[in-house]
């Protein structure tokens, strides 16, 4: 185990070695489960509709999960801070598994939608608590090393989700899309119970329960209005008007509550920032397009082109690859150039063009042509999503950093909920009216019910070839209309990007979290967590350990070899440490490290008594100068954040400066390849003291 000093000054144990890797593996599995369940269902939807019926409610299979997971994430995060994350995390896994099992046994569409809401409630907890627990088990300095792994989980879920969903449908049944979560979730539960023993620092919160409930209320009201309007009820019907008016009232109440909440879910002051407001609006549209496309493209492929569920997942790969390439590529270019506005300015027109191009697909469109359209759509989406997170992080003050990052991903998820609902409503309405036209033409065989075919596409196989071709064309035209409706929405985003203000990049923008930009889930982190994540990544880009200590020694006026400075900082933090333990931390032989310790003893910085080494006042003063030099270097990464004005930022810098010197990870590096007696020591195995 290793130790970390928190911003409150407490020291807590952290797992190391095998225990750490086992915990991280379990956390990655949990995050993968929650991220997959936003994408894995898409290729199974046509089969689910064929089995359960209820085409008009198809979009809610996706929307119920998105809404419940998005709305619950702030609650899980604050409850975890307040009552401890391990038990809350285990609770969220149990809720997720119960929801998964219930989804697998659902007997009709209403049950499935309700159980998806339960599953999403647990999924929201998985997402936010995984990120928080990583902060509990990994020292800040080392988090950047693992950040890419968790970002990769979102990429894997985006690419593999539709493919896995199709494979389960073809080889088992659509119910295994949900059942597969159970063994993986149980394994995660067992590992977390057995290995995770760390205690997180408790933080008291005043949880904004009214704000959370009101968000759920107006979100569900508006999504119901867009789902039922023009299909189940006329747009001017009392039901639709009541939903619209009720939602507006709830939004007004929500704003009123948030203005007075001690810790609002989303501080209203954020909307005073033009960058945040514009980025949130663009994010809403991008979520609208992304989740809508991912829901209805598999329906088009499986029904109109007759491909298998697995192959429909394969057809989606160009879209996912385009999204990954554009998101990661634009992130790297932004880090190198410091310019970011150009990417959404270019990306949103690409999304609009791709949507229009997708609206031209029909039953005769070739696989190559469809792949190019999907790749273009994914590329446009990828150019926009990552940049919106960067834009808001550059525009807001430190105290709003966490809320602003959460806000822009929140609007992407809400946009996805609306996109799936609106696309579903348009599709169902178009299909119903066009099917009626086919029925009136007299081409359908006696006894064939066109409304039944709407709910069960497999019934189309019973039609004569010519009639079947006409009906498939109706499906194609209905989905064409869906994408055509998305074009003006994308054009709105195009216009909004013209007015997006470009703020000079802070250094922390170079440490991007690609998970936030890949559309995997709603992100909830505090401002402190965001800065710690960024600093962790930036510290990995610092000079190599040997060069770092030499540079700090010159700045602090400490004329010692790098190995001696490492030992000085380690002993200063521990007060007293045995020579054997010091060698073990550095992963060298005691004899190999002794020349460096001798330099400290001769300089009066350390006293040797038997096998123990103790820091002196002079040594403590020299170590403090090294820590201060390191702190000033880290503060350069926070240029623009005004750490002198924020106590929490100042504490983070002080803590990281101590953690990052005399750190176990540097021990071997500062001794490797050196010659004993010349200020360096070669690497080797541990040895007992003489």
C-alpha cells in the first residue's frame, strides 16, 4: 500500500501493484457496462419490436435509459462524497443488474421501457462513481497514466456496442443484450468487495433534491410531448398542450429553485457565459443527431436492406471509426496549435451535409455508398464533441469548472433523449400514413394487416415480391424523412458555431479527457477533480526524473546529485526511514544507493543512526526549497486559473509538489544506469542493510 495526503491534510492508504490493477480492471468493466447499454441496444431494436410489438414506443427503449442515467448522476456523485463511495458503488451495480435482469424477462414494450429506466438509474451511478473511486485509489500524480484507459472504454463501447448487440440477436436472443450484464456485474461486485478497502474522504453536501426532480419532470414532459405529438395525439390536443404548458412551468420552477439552492445541480450563473450557453446548445444538437442516427440507422439496414443484426453493427463501424479519428485527431491538433473554434465551424456543416446525404438512402443504395455517408456523419460529430468541452473549460472561472463540464455533457445527453424521441415520432407518423396509402392501393393480399407490419417487420417476408418491394420503399421513405428533419436542426448548430467565442487556451486544455468527448455518458466531476485530472496528465509530460531533479536543484540552490535529492525528499516526508526501506522504494541495492545517502549525511541534511535515516533541520529546509521550486513549476500549468485566489487550488499545488518529489515511481529512474561513487547508482535488486 502507498499513502496520499488529501487537501484536508489527512493521510489515507492506497492499493498498489496487483491489488490496484485488479481494482482498476473491475472499475473499467463497470464503466464498460454502463457505456455499452447506451449503444448495444440499437442493433437489437428491430428484433425487440418484432417480438414485443409497440413500434410507436420504440424510441423510449433508448430514451428511458438516457434520461434516468443523466438525471441521477449528480445525486450519485454527491451521495458518494457524503456517505462513502464503495457502498454506493455496490448499490448502483445491484440496481443496474436488477434492471438488466428485468429487461431480459420483459413481456411487452411498456415493461421493457420501465425496466430500462431502472437500469439507467444504476448506470448513472456506475459512471460517476467509477471516476470518483479512481481518485480514491490512484495518487493524483499517477492518474494521468490510467486516464487514457478509461477514455478508451468509451471508444470501445461506441465501436463494439452495436456489433455486440447484433451478435447476441443473431446467435442467442435479444434478451442476452441485457443478460450479459449479470455475470460481468457479479464479477465486479465480488472484486470490489474483496479488494477495495480504501476509505474516501467524506465531504458534506446539501443535495439539491428539488432541482433533480424538476429536471426529470420537465425533461420527461417535453420528451413525451415530442413523442406523442402528431402520432398518438394531435398537436393541438389538450394532452399535448397540457404537457407543453406543464413542462414550461416546471422549467420556471427549476430556475427559481436553482437560484436559491446552496449546491445547485446546474448553477444558473453559468448561462451568463455566452460560451457556455452556445456550447450547450450545440452539444444538445449534436446529441440529438448522434443518438437519433444510431437508433434508426440499424432499423433502416435490417428492414430495408435485410442485413442481419450483426451485419448492421458492422455497417455502423465507419461511423464510429470516423467519430474516434476526428475526436482524437482534433484534440491533438488543438493541443499543438491552441486553436479550437475551426473544428466545430467545419464539423457542424459536415453533420448537416451527412444528414442530408443519409436522407437520400433507399433500398437500392450500395454498401460502399452507405459506409461513406456513415463515416462522414461520424467524422463531423467527432470534430464537434471534444471541442465543446474544451471551450467551456476555457471560458469559466475555477469554481464553475466542474459544473460547466458536467453541464455541456448533460445537454448532449438530453439532446440525445429528444433526438431519439423526435426521430421516433417522425418515423412512426410517416410509416403509418404511407402504409395506409399502400393499403388503399389494393395491392396487399387479403387478411394482411399493415399496422401489424409496422410493429413486426418480419411479417413483410410473407408478402409477394412486388408488394414487398413497395412496402420496403415505404420504410425507406419514412427513414429518409427522419434524416431530412434532422438537417435544419444541424443547420442551427452551424449558425451557433459562427458566434462561438474562442478564448486563449489554458495549459490544462492540453490534458484532454477523450471520454468526455466521445459521447459515452454524462460527466460529473468537481472542479477539484477536473484540475487534478489535468495536472496529472500534464505532469507526465514533464522532463524525465533525472532532468527534473537536476533542474529543481539548480532553482532551489541545492547542489546534490538527483539520487541524493530524491532520497532527501523521501526522508523529509517520512521523517525517519530505514536504509532498507529507502532502497526498497527506489528498487535498488542498499550498497548502490549508499553513496547518495552519504552525501546527505556529509552535508548535514540527514543523520544516520544504526540502520535508520532521520532528517535534520537543515535537510528539512533544503527539502522545502525543492518542494517550493516544484510548486512554482506546477503553478505554471495553472496559468489563467488564479491559484492565489482559490484556497483549494493552492492546496492542490502544495500537495502535488510534495507527492511528486521523493515519489516511488521516480526512485528507480534517478538511480538507473549510474556509477556508484560518482553521484549515481546503478539499478538492481533489493538487498538487506549491512
